[in-house]
C-alpha cells in the first residue's frame, strides 16, 4: 500500500510466497524405487561418457607422470584371457618422472604469465558479460517490447560467426586506424592502442569474447526467465513492488540456478580461451600479454612435443577450475544437489 | 498517475535504447563480414579506409571458393555412377548419391543429428540430477562438470587413438558420439528442471503415471524454452567444433570450421573466400534461431498447482 | 553384494591385464620397425596405392608429377592438399597416436628436428644409399634430416635468399644495387629515401626470421654440436647489431609480416625491398600481380665485407612415417625418388610453381637462365642457382621454437632501446637455457 521505502526489504507476504517457491525446489518426498530410477535416467549419458571420454581422461592423467620420449613400440595395455586377447601398442616411449612435471610448473615463468593473463581476462570478462546478458534477457522479456523474436535472434547471432572470420574482422577493427578508433576519435576521445599495449590487447580479447558470447548467455537466461511463475510477479505487484524491486526480489532469486550455470560455464569457457588470442594477437603479442593457458598447453603438446608436461598442466587447470566452480556453486547457494 | 505513466515511458525508452544499442554493436562486425564477402580482397584489407557499403563481388568470391580443389564448401549434384537394385533399397542408394555433400551440408547434418540425440540424453540426465535422489549423486555430478574444463587439444590424441581402434576414423559418428553426454547440456537441464514444482510430479505419480511418463509428459513440455536454449547450445557446440574433426575426418567430410581453415593457406590467408564462407554459414544458424523463437514461451502453466 | 563379486572377478583377471610389455605374448610382431636399412634387401612389393600430403602450391606441384609417375612406375598415388597449419596439426596427431598417417607427407626443414626426434618417422638411409642420389642434393639440406646415423626425409626445395627490390623506387632515388656489397652500405643507400618510404621492413613479429637468415649467412649456429645454447655468440651479436643499425637508421618499416598492410606496402612502393627466399617471387607474383616488371633481385648484402652472400630461408622435404606398412613405404619412397630425385621432375615443379630444387644437379640446366617477366626479364634462377651450393648447413633442434620466441621478445626490447644488442642476445640465450635445461655455450 502507499509508498514504502525500498530499503526496508520486501513485504512479508512477498517473502512468504518466495519461501513457498523455494520450498518446492528443496523439498523431497521420497518415492518407491527412487534410487534406481535416477540411475536409469542417467544411464545412457553415463555409458557414452564412459566409453568415449573415460579413456582420454585417464590416459591424460597417466601421461602426466611421464616424460614423452617419442613414439615407440612399447605396449601400453595388454589383455590376455582365455576368450579374448588384445594389445594396445605403439603408443609412446615414456620415462617415468613421478611428480616432476607438476613441480616444474612452479618455475615456469611462461606458465605463470599465461595463468595471469587468463585470470585477468576472466575477472573482467565474466561479470561484464553475465551482467549484460542478464540485462538484455530481462529487457527482452518485458511485455511491451515489440519484435522480441527479431531482437533475440539478432543479439544471439554473434555465436554463429565463424571463428576465423570474426577474429579477422576484430583484428581489422581494432587496428590503430581501424573502425573502433575512428568512432572514438570522431567522438572526441583519444584513439586507443588496442593491439599494441599489454593492457589494451587484453581488453580487445575481453571485447571480442563478450561480443561473441553475450547473446548466447542471454538466450539461456531468457529460457530461465520463462520458468519463473507469473504468479510471483503478480503477487509482488499487488504488494506494491516496483520494477527494480521485482527484479531484485523475484527475478534474481528465481533465476539463481540458471544464473549460476551461466557464471560457472562462462568462467570455464574463458579459461579455455584459445583461438581468439591466436588470431587477433598472433599468439600472445604484445610481449606474451595475451597468451592464454590453453594456448600454452597446445604449444607445449603440439609444438614442443612435451606431452607429459602438457598433461600435467591440463590436470592442474582442471583442479583450479573445479575448485573455482565449486566455490561459485557454494557461494551461489546451491544447497543440495 | 501522471508520475507513473511518465516513469513507465522513461523505462520503455531506456529499455528500447539499450536493446537497440546492443543490436547495433552486435551487428557491426557481422555486417562487416557480409560486406567483406562482397568486396575484392584488396579493397577489404585496406584498413585505412573502412568501407561499409557492399560491393558487387559476392559471386566472384563465391566462385573462387567453390573452385578450390582442396575443400568443397557447398555441395553439388553428384554423379550417379552405380545403380544397385536391391528392391526397396534402390531408391535409397540413388538418393544418397544424388548430392555430393559439401561442408555446409556436412555441418548441418552432423549438428542436427547431434542436437536431437543429445537433447534426449541431456534432458534425461538433467532430470535425474534435478528430481531424484541416488547414491553418489553429488560426486557424479561434479565429475561430469569437471569434464567441461578439459581442453580439447589434449584429448585429441587419445580420442584419435580410440577411434582408430574402434574403426571410426573418417566417420561422422566419430565427432558425434564422444560428447553426446554433453556436460554443459546436463548442467543446464539440471538447473532448469529444478524449477519444476515437485507437487506437480507428485500429483502425477498419484494419478498412476510411470516415472518415464513424468519425464515425457510433464518435464519436457514445461521445459520447452529451456530445451530450445539447449538445442541452440548443442547445435552451436557441434557446429563450431574444429580440432578433432580436422584430425579425424578426411576431405570429403569436412565440416565448416575445418573447411574455412583450409583457406588459411601456406603463407597467406584467402580473406575474400573466408568471408563468403562465413556469411553463408551464418544462414543455417539464423534459420535455426528463428525457428526456435516460438519455443520461448513460459513453461510453467499458471494454476496447474493447487495452492 | 555386487562389490564382492566384482573384486573377485577382477582378481581373476589380474594375471591377464597389464601395462608394459607382457612376457608370454609376442610384442611388436606385425608392427613396423622404424629402420628401413635392414629391410631393403627383402624386396617387398610396392603397395598399389599411397597417399601423400602437401599444402598449397607444393601439393599442386606434386599433382603435376603424379601422372608421369603413374605412367612410368604404375601404382596410384593420390595427393591430399591440406592447409599448412592444419596439415601440421593433423600429421602430428597421426604421428603421436600411432595411426592414420599417410604414406608420405611434406615437412619443413625448420620442423624436421623436432619431428624426427619423436621417433615416428621412417629411416630411409638404406634406400637412400641404394639409390645413390644423396650427393645430388645441396649439402646444407641434410643437417636437420639426419639423426644418429639415420636419415629421415628426402629434400625437396630450398629457399636461397635474394633481396627483391622495387626497381622503380630505387631508380628514382638513385640507389644502385650493384654497388651494394654489405649491409652497412645498403643502409647508407637506404637513407636516400624520403621520410615516408622505407628501404625494407623489420616486422616485430618475425625478427627471428631475419636473424636466422643472417646468422646462417656467416656460418653461425644456434646450438653447438653438443646441444648447448649458442645464440649469444659473437656471430649472433654481429647480426643483432646490424638489425639494430637498420632500425636506428630509420630506413625500416615495421608492419607485421604477411599482414595485408605488409603486402600493400610492397605494392605501392612504401617498402622498397624484401630479403626472402626464392619462393617469395611466386607469392609476390600472386599477390601483387600488377607490379610485375617493376621488381628485381640481387644477392643479399654480406654481413661484412668479403663475407658470404649465400643463405637460406625455408625449404621442405618429404618424409615417411614409421607406422606405415612396408609396402606403402616402398611405394612412397619410389614416388619420392621419382619426384624429388629426378632432374626433370624438379625442373617441372620449378618452372610451374617456383619451387627451387634442392637437387644440385639441376643447376646446370638452362631452366635457370630463363628470363623472369616479374623481375623485368632478369634471369633470377641463375642467381639463386649460384647461391644454392654455397648455403651453410644449419643446426635446427627441437628447441628451435624456444629460440624463435626468445629472439623475438628480446629483440623487441632492443629495438625499443630498452636493451643493447649484447644484452638482448644474452637475455635470449639465458631464456632458452632456462626453459630447455640446456647449458649456455
């Protein structure tokens, strides 16, 4: 009723309704045979996962404790039973080095640089992109907007552009005499050394990646928005909430699982950044300021042929990202699975 | 009341402005790619004079793209060399030879098949994680999530090895199967399915529905918009896959990213042809998006749960 | 309940599953040894078909020889053209995973050392000896292709370096290339050009290319015979100083090499010369066709007076993976011998595509005296044919990429004035040493 101070928190009746909505997610009423059914639904996915991804994952882990000496005639795995015998040969000449691959990372300056670059880009890019995606999703969900379908399609299109083509276009746009600086200078702002300064070249990557992925994340958030029961908004309106309050107290909490998804997957995606720095910055220029961690792993594996070390790097990356994701999920309030 | 309508107007203005700004920024590079595909290479590359007006060179560029002998972008009518009469299979064989698939067709085929199959798998798995309790649920979920991080570069060699042991080299299945259980998809489905009211499922159970019917008749329909989003994710994931298809496929089966990369030749990059290819390859995605727009409707039916 | 049965079952299998070579069964029976010298006497059959990988112009060149080969020696050799970066990725994946490799593939000399080191290439020294063609090739080519007494590829083409220049630009400013003998003289001539025109381009992403070329010219080596890092040597320092002088004289442009701007600058004469391998002519012809007739080429300036004017940039070979069957390997070798070891084949590829043969015996041919229209009728071939036999061998290793990185980053500092040439080469050497566990020379 009347005006109420938006700082005082949501009206009690909104809170009740929200509690109800949240409850329906966390309440679990056990049903007979529930344990097996869960596995049944999971089975096809798990089977495929096991067949195709288990071997590469385990093999990479195995490799991380060795040094790759060359392609050899050695036998990796042999199975010889009464019924069936099988040999996996010709893999690699490996020299067991224990944890040495892992310890070398501490003194590897280029690895540290790559980690720093990737983290820097991540810290700037992910919040920026998720924020933008959220704003666009909400904006496009508003009922008064005409041509929603068209705008949604347009905003999501960047992800369909071929990597080589779009990186090239960005490369050209960000030149000292390119389009972006042209626009800046005509607005009276100074031209920015997008490709030649360490700081700005990272920003160029941030810009390119944000351009490419915002629409994609917007689509995901939009889908999540559709799942927010309209009654909640109606209830909030009845209680006199304005737009911002509705956003803050209905939208965000309801969207939390999907928001978390977007956050976690964007973080992981940015950690895996590879192609853009290669094409836009020629692989880390200037001065290795944009070399990303996956680029470094690729270089170590495919150019230096140090497969063992590359495997170890991969697993450290996995560990770091897993921890980060777990933190994000916990902070984001994932109560139980 | 005047206050309110004015505030409303301001909001609308801001919202539209924001969206329009976003649309413009989004479109500029894409427009440039299109313009580039209509220009001669030298015109496009002189960055001192950015041209934003399309030229007339599209078909020339397209022809030089098609003329390349090491990659075929758009397919053409194939030669029907052999007629095999196996009764009902006669037609099938002819049909298959009718069109020599180019990269665009390959990509559409592979991404399409992958999306449909993976939709099924991921939604089932997501449903399991969202709505059921079972032992090791947490660890399994985190394990699946962890595989998201694996950079493909390092998986390529063992996967290639695996594929050659199974005999799947140079087969489309080789690039469809390994990630049918897409952790991204599973994760998304799980997050979205959490919002299905348990009460809804309970009442269905009490009406005698089997668990699979719960999945099929309740979960899927209410998740229409999420499934649409998932389709986009899956389709684009497969569409943009590059390194593994490069390694495992031979020329006849190249997908679009691999084909476009062939245009980065020995010393130089054939920009005009790349831009044509890029422009053409946006079209299928555009169509897909438009088609899926209809699915972005609210899934939870109001009033389906008695409060 | 299930657990118990499972473990018991596994225990039963314990004797039947393992990693590493099993004693009872015979390992490596049907797999190829990577040594061809022993089997050359077994006279195995040639495979009916074989696949060869190459990129771009080289693949097209092989296409030319394909038919004549099949007519002469039978068989069916198919050439698979794959983009350069992609070919390397694909080929390396097949090498490392032990399957899927073609019968033969193109391999650049600069990559040779590291690829040979993986042990996944076939030793063709036996067949090479039998054929007796080893001596027909330029001596300097064999270095990276050999290891521990084995030979792992057959040389194809080389890139004898010439300095291509715009006749019109240099004539306009009275720069006479005939009078230029050393870099210092060339730099002096370059000063005659006005402010916004440059004698050459110093690309900040590719200092290592120029450095390597000049180092090789004076017989320098990046690594010593026992593998120590040698890039801080006096010779390397000499080269660094010259590059610095070029930069400081203000006669060099700094566009990224192979970028569109780089090509454009040559096209409109902003950059007036380019020191590169013989194959560059083909590229210039393709990119800047309308400047045809305005170019010329002369031997690259010597580092010091009286010094060598012969060096190399680029060059490829054909190699056979070890995993390929004996029959296919023989077919591949047969094809290689025909395509690379015969004068007619090499000369055909040279005439059509400008691939400069590594086969020294061709240098007598008149093909090299033909006038090059692009170069205003200059018989450039003869110039390169003179340079080729003088090319010094060069020691590439698996750590060559490290050297590339180190030179580029520290030379950037040097060009910006943050390091002296001595500091730059020392820092580069130190970096390579740190990252590769090699000693400093």
